[in-house]
């Protein structure tokens, strides 16, 4: 577990930068989706159906990050715009404040990340219902998410791998690396955690599925101060063995000035890819310019000249580039401004709320530690 000063530094950032989600809400292109099921995770769902969508089309499931709504993430990432062009359906599971006051998917809670239970089961239920209602090609169902949504993407892929042809994890974490508040803190910062062999074992034990396995696209900024970039390598380590891929990538290249690596399975097919976005903090990589531009920059949506939305869909085989998108300028000042909020937003409220439990017993009551924590929580609206 990290030092108390590390925790205080992160909490102190809340005092001047917390901004409630929805203050600058974009137009909502999504429609509510209701389904019949037990919904043990108590999630909501929205959907986007392009006009004249034919039956037998692919489905992309999209999980937002903390403090975001489904509509806000769609607006920022541009998934519905790509769906209009390419012709696939979109399903957006959405967190509720009654589950998590900061709208984070509960990626490290065992009761929400075990097959047949909690939020992962709710997501599986809604996918099944949606596929039945709209005649989706069940061999072409994909899932992606950012940060807490990315970590929950790891959990859903692990516990229900038979549902998916592919997944994409953006600034997320591997499955099963934390089941407590202290562990969640440490793994986000890249400290500790299971070995590569243990990570693979955790994944194998998450379901009885014998294969085949979903292909995986993994994205991370190397300047991410919220979820350490080392988590990208751990995700690769967790999935590599199931695909029969070697330790070293089969391909290393530069795409739009960024490092792109590919691991191939035992049959020589592209199974896992990674994009390391140099200089980018915590968020979804965007390329908004040109004919291949999608999305809109904002909190956690960072225009770095490459569209993760389009590139992910291309890797999955459900979209094609029309032309190479020129690398745009990195909005470094904006990213730096957003980073303190990002640091806060990916800490689930329960994690923040219980920080004082981690205070050393011999800390003097008037040392200023408790006051700092309480002021930060109050500024974030997490306590009165």
C-alpha cells in the first residue's frame, strides 16, 4: 500500500477542480433500452440504432468512464457517428448514482465482477436481450470502455468471453488484480499485483469457456497519472497465453507517430494489439480532423491526432480507413488542466470515503491529515 502522503496529494487535487458531470452536457443521440432480466448490478442501458439498420449486423458495447454519462462518452468518442457511416448497432450500459455516486463501474468489487453476479451479469443480460430484439450477428459482438469502464471491459471479457469476438480497453486494468480498496489504489498506480502467470490463471478461472477467445485492442497514454501505463503490459500478459502468442510482439511499428505493437495467435492471426500514446494523460485518444476524424475533445477525451474509435473498429474488422488522418497537435495545456480531475474521477467514492480507515493509528488528530481529506471529500460533493 502506498504512503498516506500519496493519498493526500491525490485528494487535495479535488479542492479546486471538481466539476459535476453534466454541467456542459452534449446533445444526446441515444435512446433508453429496457430489457427483462434480473439486473443484479442495477444498471441502466441506452442504445443507438442507425437508420435502416439491417438484421445480422455487428454490435458494439461501450462502457463510459467515471463522472461520465453514456451520452457524454458517445459525443466525445464519436461511436454513433462511426455507426452511421459503417452500419452497426451500439449498446451503452450505464452506471447509476445509487450504485456509485461518481458513476464509476465497480471494477474491483468481487460481487460485481464474478460470472453470474452483479454488474457483469447485468451487462451480459442486456447484450443477450438487445441481440435478440435487433437480430444482431452474435458472432460479431464487441465491447470497449475507458478507465473504470475499461477495467469493467476486462471483467466482462473474462467472465463472459463466449459473447464477444473482440474487445478494447482504454486506460484500464487487467481483470482480477484488486478486490479491496488498498489494492485498487496500488494497482491504479502500477504498484504490486499478480505475476504474469497468475494473471493468466485468474483469467482462465473466470469462466469454463474453452475458446476461441476475443481479440483485444489496448490503448494507454504514457503520461497517465491516474492509471499507470504499466497496466497495458499486464493486460497483454493476461491474454497472451490464451491466444498462444509469444512474449515478444510479432509486429512493432509507428502509426500516426505512435507506437503500435501486434501479437499473433498460434495460427498467425492478429490477436492482441497495443497503442502507446506518447505524452498523453488519462483519457480516450481522439483524432477529430479530416474525413477519418471522430469525436469531440473534452474531459478525458483527448485530441492527439489518432482516432482510437476508428482504429479499434478497424482492428475488429467492422470499419475501414478512408484516408490516413494527419497527426494533429496535442492539446497539452488542456490535458494538464484536466489531469487533476481525472485523478479524482477514477477513484470510486467508496474508495475515497474509506480513505480515513487507512490513516495510521498514531497520526495526531490535529496533524492536518484528517482536515485535508475531509476538505477534499467535501469539495468533491462526496460528504457533507
